[in-house]
């Protein structure tokens, strides 16, 4: 598996940052060289990971800075997308139902809002 990063090892490099900005490197190498790749660079939501993998742009995504900012990033994103199957550390299990319920409520409100907008239109 090849980690597809643009390097940024020289002060002369001026990459254009943006959401998933290094994913095109992974995509091109994966398609042209037919080898497994790992996408990196400003991938910060589970939905980003899912879209990159589902589109066949990479075989794996590395999440760096979001984990530095929030060591529980994986647990939070699993709850955000409604995936209850991720095991939590025992010392954190008491917070899991609250986090999952909060995100479920948020998804329900978004669905209600979208439905009411459809009725108006």
C-alpha cells in the first residue's frame, strides 16, 4: 500500500490546501499503477472517508490532525453517522448513549426540516 502525500518537505512548496486536497494523488496512482493506495490530507469527516473509498479513489484513508484535536474522533464520527457497532473503551461507555442520542436527534431534525421544505416547494 502506498501512502500518497505531496510531501511538503521544502519551504518552496506552495500546495493549495482544501478539503481532501491530496486525494487526487491517491486516485491517479491507484488507477494508473493498479496498486493499493492510502489517501491523506484534510480528510476530516467520516463522510469524506466513505466517499473516497466508495468512489474507488483510495483503499484506505489516514486521519491525522482530526485525531490530534480530538483523540475520540473515531468514536464521535461513528456516532455522527449512526454506526453503533464500534466498541468504546470501558471508561467512556457511559457517554456513548448520550452522544449517539444527540446525533440521532440532530439527524431527525434535519430530516424533518428537509421534509417541511419539500412540502413548501
